[in-house]
C-alpha cells in the first residue's frame, strides 16, 4: 500500500507570518493540535503544533532548569504566552519534520512514525506543494479495512 491511498485532504494551513495567537485561534477553531505552514504557492514550509506554541513561550533557562519553575507565580505560564502572542510562526515553526511523497510505501511511514513522535505526516507533490496528510489514525483505518473490521 502507498500513502497516496490514505491521504486526508482536510487539514489546516497557515502562512509563516501568522502570529502565535492566530495559530492558537486556528487550532481552537478547527479542533486540531497541528497546523501546516505553506507559502503563497502552497509549498510546504513546516508545521506548528501545540507543543511548538508552548515550547516557544517558555524561556530557555526554564527549560534547562525546570526546578526554577517551582518558585514561579501561578500565572507565570499565561503571562509568558501573552508576551509571545504577536510572534510570527516563522520564528518557531518546526522546519525539520520530514515530508513524504505520494508513492512512499506504507511500511516506510510505519517504521518512521514508530521511531519518532511524528503524528501528522505531510505529503507533498514533486513541486513541494502540500497535497495531503497521513496520520496514525489513517494507518489504523487501513489495518481495519484490511482485516475487515469495519
């Protein structure tokens, strides 16, 4: 089986100049934890997940020494997020998540997703344009169809 057979075409995209707060709003509106960043031509640039939003709000010194957070005021996290709300996605989007081609074999995707925390796998055409997404649910659905569980 090829991943082109599993493609989901309903996904949420934003551009690199979207703000932190606008990205959060898009996640809330579409009930998703991941957004795909594309340019004006539809070319895939990266991904923003709720993990990137949260991580960007936390200062490096707190990440390096989490014990420092024990003495922080209860409202500290929200204040840190407030400070980042106008930052552009291009400052913190994940540009290193791999992307895949439509003719990638399902076994390749399965092996990759088991070895890292990739939940949303972008699929691009030969021009680099985002054409769909595959996630673990799609893999589960393919197994269910194969074993006639549906």
